[in-house]
């Protein structure tokens, strides 16, 4: 049976000295307990529960260190969440203690009040209702991250606040949203997204110009939130009743125009999400002829005309991937009974010119081997794995995953889902609602870390020591080390040299960051995507799937306007030819008139 030492935890967070971080240990331990759905308190610890929680809440008054008061507020939010959900207690001394402490901050330290309220609301949103008027009052007064904290509190209760749009409008919400601060703008867009169902068409029309202005925003996260808003508007304002209203129709047209521009968004992940939005059969008909007519009549925009033909061919050919013949071979039998071997194509962007090397030189093999070599690999293993790569998956063992809210990151060309923000790194220093002061919630993978070096075979066998230490003799080593440390204290550090060292380090880091950006750009420009697998043998391989012809052709059309024009003309002519065989004369005449 698990026994949690609540008395020891209490002793660790109940210190009364505001000038130390000692209480952080107990706060973090209690946070770990709550994160594992365990009760925050047990009467068996023989501490009065009011005294227990009062000692924890007192840490919110120790405003010298954020690690104390902010973490304590977050833990108290977890406690309120636990007693509400598990113990069904909706009022009591714990609520009174927390509210009393927040009101003290509200009257004396507004910045600490907002920060503590933000951390509390993160885990227990209903608490914000008691202080919502104060939050709205502080929005114009606070600046920087504190204003963002205010907006995050509002975001947590967007659906519950009556007349929210009018209150935000009185605080010049559109101006706040236009201020170039990525974190704040994301929160503002989230608020807009949550309150959309409650807004009237006239109110949406007032907000929409500011929202659509994010089409040129450098942050993919902000543009992604914008597309979410526009997708909701497009789906909810396209019914006949909304189209009959003048303002609703104008809102719909503006949202549609910006969503069309999203088809050529510079971020490949967002571009894929918008393309999948338009390609859905609820927006483009599944029938090939009807889809082509809709593409020509509704999906053209002067903003995307440079890539319109490649987009049109993509939407037309996408339906082939849902056909059972898509993975069927064009020819059932080979030319002759001969053995075929997989032909490995090295598509690494760093070695694009290796195809020019002599056929019988080990250059390609050695280059590929050197990139993939691991400690302990045998020569035979490296030789057999050189030049190997994973081909595009054609047979799916699962249903392609779709994101919540209809956002799909499934790419029909490569046959699987992709990480839509793989190329975008979130700043680790960003202060947002998702950031936590508790160690149990901190994201270790927020930034990409360098790979660890492999350890040697005798790692850890020998005790480390300073030069000259006899590490095998513990007593002598300890004495000599103490003497060295004593002598080191006699020397003062040269601040000028230290400044020079840090300046050089900063320059080196800036240079490294610049080189990394250049390398990422080169990789993006030179990246090669393989859409099919190849086989080699004594005779040509004619057992090619239809998908192996369609996907490379569409991939080429996306990068070459001439090929896109020729492909579209061929598809257009083929669809018309099939229409003549299957449609009646009156239907053919009607279709030609539409065209």
C-alpha cells in the first residue's frame, strides 16, 4: 500500500522565511502527488487541514521568488480541481483561503495577483468568475506578459462570460490583437475562435479584417489559429439562410478568399491542412465531373493563379487515391520470368551530385555508410545497409489520423500523416498558459537537444579527479582536493577576461545559429521526395502500380507550371470525353454551357 509522508511534505513547504527558496521542495513534491491523482491531504498526518492548506497558501505571499508564489498557486489550483472532481466539494475553507490571498494581492500587487490567478485558473477555471471584473479593469493598465496573462484568464472562461464581445470591444481588443507579440496574438485568436458561436454576423464582420491580417504574419502558429477561425466561418455561413443576409454573405466571401490564399501558404504543414479542408467531399463534390466544374467556378482567385493549375490537378487526382484500382498493377504479369531487386535511390539532399560518380567506385557506398555508421556495426552490416531508405507506404495498416476540428494532416501523395509544425521551433522562453512552474509538467522535449555521445566501455569504473590526484587513494585524494580548492579561493577572477570569453561565446552561438538557418533553407530547397519504389532486373519492370504513375506526376506538376498546364489539359480533355459517353445530350449541353 502506498503511503505518502504528508507531514514531511508539510514541513518542507511551511517555512516562514520569504527570502529563501526552501519551500519550493515541498511545493514540488505536493505537485507530484496531485499530478498522479492522489489526494493532497490525509487526516492521518495529524495536522489540521485548515493549518495545512493555510501554510501552503502563505507561499503565495512570498513574492520575492516566482518559483515559490507561482508554483504554490498552481498547486492550489490542482487541489481545488481535485476536491471538486473527486470529493465533490464546491465550497469550504480552502476556497476561502485562496480567495483571501488573491484579494490581498489585488489590493497591493496587481502583477502578482494576475500571475497567481493565471496559475490557479490553469487548473481550476471556475475560480476566475469571482475576479473577472478586476481582470477586465486591469487589461488597459498592464503591459507585456501581464496583459497576456489577463487575456489567458479570459480565454479559460470565454464560453461562460456574458456579453464578452462588448466588454472586449470597450478595451480596444482589435488593437491588442494587432500588437506584434506572438504569444498574446495566439491567445487573442483563441478567444475569437471560442466566442465565434455567440457572435452576430455584424460583430464577426468587425473582427474579420483584423483576423485576416494574419495571412502575412511570420508565425505559423498565428496563421494556423487564423485558418481555424476562417474554416469555422466558411462552414457555418455557407448555408442558404446565411447567404441571404448581406453581412453574412460578405463575411463568407472574405473568409473564402483568405482560405484560398492558404492553399499556397509558405509553411508546408499549414498548406496541407488548408488543402485537405478544401479537398473534403463536403466542400468539393466526390464526382469527378462535378468536382472539376466546382474547381473552375468557385476555387479560382487572382491571389493563387500562379499555382492554380497544379492545385486543380491535385484536387482532381486526389480522388484516385480512394479508388480500389489505385494500388492495382497496370500489367498483371512481367515481360518474362526474371528476378527483380529493389533499386535503392539515395535522396539525401547533401549528396545530390553522387549520381555523377563512376559506377564501379565505392564512393556512394562509403558516403552513405559514413553517414549511418554506428559504434559496434560490422562491415558486413554497414555494407548491406548502405544506400537504403524507406519507400513511401502504399498499403495502410490503419485509418489515417485526422486532427480534432476537421483539421487533417494526411498527405495523399506520400500516403501518411505529417508533423505540420516540424520545421517550426517554439521559443523555450515564451511565457504562456501552457508553461508550468511544476517540474512534473515541464516539457523536456520543447527544444531539440543535441544527441548524447556514446559512452566508452570503461565508463564509470574510475573515480574522477583533478590533475595530480591519486584517485585510487580516497583519503589522500580528498585532502589534496581540499588544498587545491583552498588555493583557488586566493585568486580573483579577471572580469575583463570573463567578459571577453562570454562575448566570444555569444558570437560563436550567433554564427552557429546563422549557419543552422542557412542549412535549413538549403535543405528545404534541395529536399527530394520519393513517391515510388524502383526495381531493376534483366528486363524492364512493367508491373507498376497506378499510384506509382499518378503521385510522381502530380509531384512534378506542383513544381513545374508547364507540366501542370499539360496535365490539366489532359485531365480536362479526358473528363469531357468520358462525359460524352455517359451523359445524355441535354446534360452534355448544360455542362458545356457551365464551362
